[in-house]
């Protein structure tokens, strides 16, 4: 089962996705995608870790998210991926967009007996126009990724001001 949770910055999307992940049956793993590049973000990552149940290990697969998803599914573990915008940024820095690989890895989670795969992603286009060509490219890539994920997901939610809106 694939659950896609979209929202803007600090909308409450991660908290909602974590709640759904925690409630789903079976063992699970959190796949954290953010890279701490400044002190403020390090504190935010630490706060997320302290809020989460220690029963769910946290791994940081970086650009190798598709293979990490395959390994978790094969092992029968539910996953929470937080957040795909960071994964996309990492892929762009590496010079290789891997959306096809990600979508292929997610296909297995659509099976009726598959564990939950909760995906968190920022919805783009709700803020100001991107001021640089790099930011515009990122917005285009993120928008295309979110559209592909929404088509694949069995359930999709948009979180606004902490309130979930069912899209699918």
C-alpha cells in the first residue's frame, strides 16, 4: 500500500505520515532523506529523531533510496520515506535524476499483501516564483515526481495547516 502525503513547508505532513506509519501493522524502518547542512537543520533532524519511537530504526539511504525500498519490502518491513524533496535534491546534486528507478521500486508496494510505504513530499508551486534557473528546474522536477507518485499511490493526502485533505 502506497500512501503519499503532500504539503508545504511545516504543514504537518511528516507528523501525519508518521502517525499512519506507526499505526500500520508490522515492523518498520524510517528512511530519512534530509542532509544536515546547517545548524538549524541539524536541530530539526534531532527533534524528529527524538519524537520517533526507537522501535523503528532510521536509515539514511541518500540517492540509493530505490534499492533501500526494495530491501525493506523484500524483508516485509513497512517504510516511511521523509522526504522525497530532499531525495530529489540529492539526485540533482549527483547529476542523475532517478525517478524511473524510484517508481519501479515502489511498484512492489502496490501488491495487496505489501507492507505500507508512506511517502512524504513537499508540494511545489504554492509559494513565490522560483528566482533562479536551478530553483525553477527543481520545482519542475519535484512537480513531475509528485504527479507520478500520486498516479501510483493508492491513497494521497494534502496537508494544509495541519489538516489533511484527501486527494485520492
